[in-house]
């Protein structure tokens, strides 16, 4: 198990951590999700058939695990909304996490884009992160998201347009 | 600037986002993963052999008898003050009190009578880390669980119900009302979001939550939850919790995933040490493994662990690290231990707490009694008479309910 972990970690950990972090934007949550990803991967590594690359398989599991995180977060926000009995509190909860040091050091425009990513849909965000921040190919992105390549292209096109529109509105 | 150019610039900017690096080391991450995987494997291993462990079967039988025969006279419980005495390793002693949640009056005298504890040298009152059934009344005991402040260890707490319906449904659905986290220096898993229901003569235990229930975040919470469940329900006939929400036959247990049932693991082969957060209550905390993650296969190994203090974790060794002792575990019913003399031994709280921790440890290894000899001390230590073998206790960390 240690050998498998070492191999996966050495090859993909930085990319995996970065992908999850840009999705959830919270370091602690990222650590938990990444840990869960490794547990799932190590438990099912023997059944990995190699239909996709190890990396896209790992990212695909990370995507599902992050999705579970968002579902839980959504339920928690619903509960909080019920507690506060006013929907406007939800919006405030979303941006509570401080900017990571690496982003805080960048110029205002980059910080703005980082924040505006939240206003894209989760699918759009996935494509933007995988294609541009992680530099995956269309084919690899399609494998991670379990989509057709044409859907990746379409979503990518719409995501860029949406983000550009949001930047223009700021 | 045309639209295409702006979009291309935006793509370039996205590519310029910095690398975000993990701050935890590879070793730390692997350790966490390994711990979680081992926990799950251990759970599967235990399930295969659970029914053949005589000690657990005996304990289950005892609880069944208690539940079946005890009369159901009273309707309401109130929690009494439970006096305890604490002592650090310099034998500084002070009286403290157990958590008070629903008490309106101090019933400590009654408790003293109930337990029959005597005054120790120096005039301080003895605390109770263990509990024996009263000979005339075998009051029902309900085990709940808390964790230490750091969330590393789970500590069982025994609710001794002196006047109640005896129905576990009445206790496990208000766990939070029995525990004052501040007074005990512990943390309690948020059980108030969970409803437990005992059915089919306690052979089935349902755990029900709201549809929008969210399992507490953080990787240690799953561990705390599983261990708490083990301590709370291991003595019942049910071997697993049946999980459900209002509309589903499963519960999302966070790191454990969506589960229809949760196995109740047996808690045996434990090393009981002392837990004390600052100057708060002293409690016995059971450890299932050493710091390096090794389980205790023999009671000798557990005793060696009980000589180790982890001050940063508020865990203290009940057995002095420099004492010489011999253990004879040849008789599966009676454990024999001989301690050579030691400066800390005497009719004092330190020695009393050592005996209490040894008795609980012996119980977890399936022994019924302990023949204890301590060189250089009188046979009477607190209410323990070392001339006779000491029976293992009925419960640990008692809180007496009235």
C-alpha cells in the first residue's frame, strides 16, 4: 500500500491538491477531501482497469469526492438559512474563507477573477480549472468529468464567456 | 479590443494562477490515511469473531438480565452531584465534583453510602473512577461516551440509574443533558441531532436523523463517532446500528460514506489510563493501542502502556514507570499481580486509582477478579481489601442518576 501511495503521491499529489483547492477554496476541506481520495483510490487500486490514465482516474475520484463536499455544504447552508430565517445570510457565508497567501500576493484583477470563479456553475468551474489551471487536454478533461469531448468544448466556451461577462460587470 | 482577444487574455490569466501547495507533509498524510484504513480493516476483522468472545457474551448476558428483570417504577431521573477527589503525581489532592446537569440538590452523601468508600489518609474523600453494583439494588447502567479535548481518545461514562424506567430510549436520546463538557474537560459528539430507538428486545437499534443531516466535518469526528458507538452499545444484543433518515434507509456519515448500518465493534484488550484536563475531573480513559499503533494482545503489554504518560494529551500513567511487577495470567478467570514496593504506594489516591485502572484493564481482557499484592503497604487501600481477590468493576467513570 505504501508503495502505491508513494507512487501516486510523487506523480500527482501537487496537481491533485491544486485541483481540489481551486474547486473548494478552503485548505482544511481540501486536505480532508484529498485524504478521502487517497483512501478510496488505495482501497480500489487493485480493481483499476487502466481504461483511463491513472491521473484522470485520480482526478475523477477527486471530482466526485468534492461534489459530495458541496452537497454537504449545501445541506448545511440550508440548515443555517433555516436557523437565520433569512436567505441573504447564505451569500455572506460563501465568501468567508480568506484568500490563500499565493492569491493574496497577486494583482487585483487576478484576485477578482479568483473570486468570480465562484459565480460560474460547478461544471464551468471544473472545466476552467482542469483546462487552464491544470492544463489538461480536452481528452483528459472529458475523462475526468466523464463527458464527451464535445461537451467539454461547449462548456469551456460558455464558461469563458460567462467569466468574461462577470469581469466586465465588475 | 474585440471579444476574441479579451477571451484569449482571460484564458492566459487563468493559466497564470499560482500553484497551491499542500502544507502537510507526505508522512503526515500517509499516517492519517493508514490510520483510517486500519480502523476500517480492524472493524471488518472484529466482525468475524465478535460472537465467540466469551467476555462480551457474558457482558451482554448481564445487561440483558438487568434490563429484563429490573422493575420499572420510576419516571424521572435526576443527575446527582458525584464527588470525586483528584491528585496529581505530587500527591496534591483536592476535592472536585462530577458534572451536574439536572440536579437540584446534592446527593453526594447518598452516593458515598452507596459506594461505601472510606476516608483516606489525610482526610480527603475518595473519588470514584469505577462502580460496583449495590448488593441490594442492581441499578441499570447506561454507557455513554465523550472524547478528550483534542478529540484523540474516547472516554466511556457510565450513567447509573437509581430510579428510572430502565428504558435505554430514555437515556440515549438526551446524552447531551448528562455531560457538562466544561466541568469534565471533555468534548461530546453532537448526539442531539441523532435519535436512537431500541427495538426487538434491544436486538435492533435504529439511528435516525433528519434528511438534511450533515455529519460533523473533520476527519477525527468519524473516529470519535465510531468509538463512541462501540462503547455505548457493545453490551447490547444488537451487533450493528440500523441507519436511516426520514425518507432513506441510509445515512451519509461523512468520511465513512453513505451507510445502511454501522457495525458495533467490541471494545476489549484495553489499557486504562488517567485523563485530566488541567484541574478538572479525573477520568479513566481506555486506550486500544500504543502510540505506535500496536494493539495489546496480552495484558502485560497493556500494563507497560499504563506506565507511559502523555502529558501533552492530558493522559497520565496510573502505574509508576520505575516500579517492578510480575503478572500471572495463567488462570483465565483470576489475574495475579505482584508489585514491589514503591515510594508512591500507600493508602492514598494514587494507589487507589492504580488499582481502579488495573481492574478495568483486567475486565477488558476477560478476567473476573484480580489477586493483587503490593509489597510494603497495608492490605486496606481505600475500600479495597487486598487480602481477598478484587472483583472487576461493573462500570467505569460513573455518574449516579436519581
